[in-house]
C-alpha cells in the first residue's frame, strides 16, 4: 500500500456539536479519518454548517468525504434547506413520466442545497421496494411497491444528484422493504430464496448498482443466502452477489455499526473487520469516540495478523479516493433565485402527490369538528420529529368551531371515551406507528395520515394521505381542507381502507 494509506481512511465517523472542537479535530487527525457523517445535532445555522464543513475539509484533507442523510420527506436532517418531496409522494404521481421528471429535479435540488454547504455525499435515495405494510422503518421513504417503477424513479433521483456534483448512496442492499423489524433496534430476518429476491427486491438493485457511486448495506439476515451473517457482514452477499454477480464497482458503505442489529452481537471493532472481509469498503462507525477508535485499531490489528489483506484494503481506499475526486467537497454558491425555484418545486411535488381514498371529502363549511391527534411525536433517531399536536390546528384554518383533543399516544387511545356531542370527528395521524386491531372499530368521518400511509389500512374511514409532514405537505392538506386543491395522487402501494 502507498505510504499515505492508513486504516482510518476506511472508517466513517460522526462527531458532536455544531463546530469542530480542538479535541475532535485532534481525534480525526490522530486516526487519519477522512469521512464524517453529519446528523441533526451538528446542524446549526447555514453559516455554521458551512464553517463546520470548511473546518472538516481542513482536517480531513483533500480527499474528504462529508456525508448526510438528506432523503427528503421524514428523513431530512438539515431542515433549513428546501424540504424535498418525499419518495412515496413522488411515487403517488400517476403519470410515470411526470413522476420521473420530478424525481430527477428533486435529486438535483437536494444536491444543490448540500453542495452549497460543502457536503459531497448524500446517503440517499432509498432503493428498497416497500411491499410490506407492516415495515416499521422504510414505508413512505420508498418510491413504492412496484420494483420496476422504483428502479426508474430512483435512477432519475440519482441522475439529478450526480448532475449537481453530489455522490448518492443506494440503500439498503439487498433490500429492507419486507421487514417487520427495524434494524436500529433488533436484527431482522428475511427468509426468501435468491429466486424470490430476484423477483422483487433485487430488480432495482440489479438495474442501478452497476452505475451507482455507492451502495449501503442492510443489517438483515437472509438465511437462504447466508444463515450465519447479516448482509453487512456477509461475503456471499457483498462480494459474491453485489460485486461479482451484479457488477458493482463503486463504494460499499455499511449502515451504522452502532445499530443494535450489529452492535449488540459484534461491537464496533469486530464488525468493522468482518464487514471489510465481506467486501465492504467503509464501515460507518457512528458512536462514542472510543468505539470509533476501536474500529480503526481493529483494522490495524487485522492487517498485522493477516485477517485482512493489504491489497484488499488498497482497493477499498482507491474506490474511496475515486469517489472523493469525482465529487469534491468544494462548496458552490446557491443563488437565491435557484433556491426559490427549488422550494417551489418541493411544494408543487407535495401537492401533486396528495391522495384521497374511499371518497374522502373536506368537511363542509360550518361543520362543528373534533380533531383527535397525538400531542407530540419525538424524533426516533432515524426520522425527524412528527408534527406537534398543537400545530395540527393550523391545518383547519377556515374552520372556526374546532375542538382539539390531544392525547399522549394515539394507538392506545380508547375511542369509547369520546364525548357524544354531535361534533364530526377527524382523526389526524401525526405519528409513525401502526394502529392496533381495535382501530378497526373506530369510525371517524375523516382520517388524515400525515406520516405512515399504511395507517389508513387500520382505520375504516375516508382518508387523505399526505405522505409526509413537511411544510409543503401541510400546505397541501390545508388547501384541500379549504376546498382550494384537488387530491389527484394514486397510491404507489396497496392502500385502500375498508369502509364499514
């Protein structure tokens, strides 16, 4: 390996704070880190983020990789930028050509915002096919359940991002769309044969990964492919399937090693070595500084003990060098008129995706309403916080007689406690969890799903689906309730509430 190479070049870390402390800078230099992923806690004002990225470039060096999860929709780390239309909202545009055009324009708009800050690697878009309504973590982050349409829309989003000089990362290989478990909290299993995966999950990955600058792994066990290891640690899946069979020559980045699916079984140090042995190029060692250091040190030790081959890691370093060279972290101006156009694009996308189901209509003017919603929805560490219950009232701007009922936890609410006072009930689902079986007896006059679209399957009511709770989505809902907007979206997943 050339003299400049160091195992730390292969490890991505996260940091604390909205500025680069001397202690963190010294840590990054000491371990020769060149890749940092930014999270909400790092994102102050735009000026602060630009300064932080400039400080990172100085410490990380000319081959710096500064990453973020900026998917749009519910995973949108830096909210000061235009809040891009979410994937499933784009997927809800019935005309595929129009949806594809919006997807490409959206990918480009997101990239323009990021590169204006000095961020050169976006850990998006989601390429998962969400064919499982019970999926607790993907849902509306996917473009839909049709693998061919998912491939087409994701390819367009990727083209847009690359055209503006920001690397993207297709996730989560080989597919996170058919899980009942969130890998942030436990280890999911997808017990499908390779033939079954080829018939659904792998269709978009096979189409796109040969052309993608990077791919992110899934912390999921596919026992019929590898009974012992989750995909992130599986040589058969990462090298055999992704590299050799599917022809991916770009970077392979792991999902975060701190996620319980990996951390509780392997820890940072062992997982970092195992994933490199499997064929990954860069472990995402998000976590405490000592855990991040342990990942680097474990790679150094594995090299000395011949558990990792120098030429193998050199190939990984070369792929990462190529990524950084193709997508330099050099900020570019974000013209005010372009920013305004990108904001308008996002708002238009949310409006075009708005979807009414089972004959949903806005309440008639003068109707006495009771609006039931959850008082607060905290950030779960993956998605942003949900719309606060107090803010739901603003959706009904033209309705003077609205009684708000804010409850601590909507899925456990006892509908039998509602007063019988003649008010028309509107249920506003501002949280992500699915409802229990008891919700099948609930009969609101209107159900508005602001986040998880599959909640409409639980509640037998005419429903409005916004696919997200960004400002543009909320404006679309407000205009629909006021009779100023038709909901023309068509669900890109099976989504029809049963009306009793």
